[in-house]
């Protein structure tokens, strides 16, 4: 971590500072790192893919046509995601992220900057029964070197799994703060 990131992490109070506990839909990379045990799935939308997440009912658009973000591309919590196929693996690069914290186990509460760049790789395994999830995150304002994990999580294919409505209850956060 950079000195600024270490300082920010030390000040982080997950009960007070985590926007998700206030029922704010999570941004990148937390939407991926903290979504288990909720279901995820890819669907095709024209030439693009949508990564749907049951957690907060998030639809993350993955541009698959090779176009780069526009010069005036706004920063948003989910950022701008561009995907490409590398053999059977789907590689997604996400930039233009406006989310305050990097939220990986061991690095929870690290302030991230708008320079954050995340490269994810989804690789089918076991004849398509599982998908291995790898990622690399770079942010010169937060990290002195890239943060890389191979097989951070393995997603399992469950065709009969239905997405359920997600209901965030902010009163749970208020109760924790009152303790």
C-alpha cells in the first residue's frame, strides 16, 4: 500500500464508512469480491454481455465490441467494462470507477482512486461446470504494485438456481451502530 492508502485504511471503520451497510448498491471491485453467496450470471444483450448479480440486483454492462471508453466517459461505481475473448476465457478490463474503497479480504477499507484499473478473467473449468475467477487490480494512488489473485473464487454452474429479490434493510446497520 502507498502511505496514503495505509493511512486511509487505518481510519476506516467498516460499520460507519461502508456505503453498502447504508443500502447503497456496491461498486467495483466490491460487487465481485463480496457478492458470494449470491448468484451471478452472464446474459447476452446484443453484442454486449451483462453480468447480473443477485446481490442488490446489479446489472453490469460489459462492452464486447472493442470500443474504448469515450474521452468524456463519466466515472461511476461500476466503472466502464470492456471485455474480450482470449480462447475460452473472458477477460474484462474495468476503468472509470468512482467507488471509495477497495474491498478485498485483508485490504478492506483501502481508499481507491479514480485511477483504479481492474482486469478480471473468467475461465471455464471442469467441462464448464465451474468458472475460475482471477483478477489484477492496479491503482498507483493505493498500491505500490499490482494486487493479483488467481482463483480468487470458483463459480459453480447451477442451472436450476433462481435469482431472488434482494431487500437491503438499513435498520440492521442502525442497530449495529447503536450497540
